[in-house]
């Protein structure tokens, strides 16, 4: 599991994607929306839920885990063309692809859940 500092996370978080704080506090979840980054869950207080993420000293020092972003098969092919890594969850297996030279089965393309890997 890859973790990110707050500054890195702010660059990587896509609209609709969530991230969970791992340190120094757990159970804080944020989500990027069209309006910015908002607090979805806060174990310390409910006063920030639904509001923009405050950049407190705790948040600035934090380590985060990024939720995997589900993408379409078409988007997965686009990412592979530019050298990004994707994975497919199909038939209870997770397969990682690093290039268009990898063999992708039709069933995976049609029924698999595709994710962008960091």
C-alpha cells in the first residue's frame, strides 16, 4: 500500500476519489468534489464533515492512503498507451498490466473492474 504526504495527495486526488488519513490520526476521510476537498468522516469531531479540509498542523503532517480509482476499460487502455500501470479485478483475481503488450482477455475487458495504479 502506497502512502502519500498531504502535499502529494492534494496533487493526486481526483474528483470523486477518497483518501483516508493513516497518521497521526486515523478515521479521517476526505473526498475531492467539484468544489474542492471536503471532509467525509472525522473521528475527532463532526464539525468539519461536509466542509472544506482545514489545513491544520495535524493535516499538514499527515500520511494518507488513496482509495483505488475505478476506471473504464477504454480509460485503462489510454493509461497503458502513456506508460501508466492499471489493474483488473476479475473472477476473484487482481491482474496488473504495465503495457499494451500484455495479453488482456475479452472476459476481463467486458466484465472486469479496472483500476489505475499509482
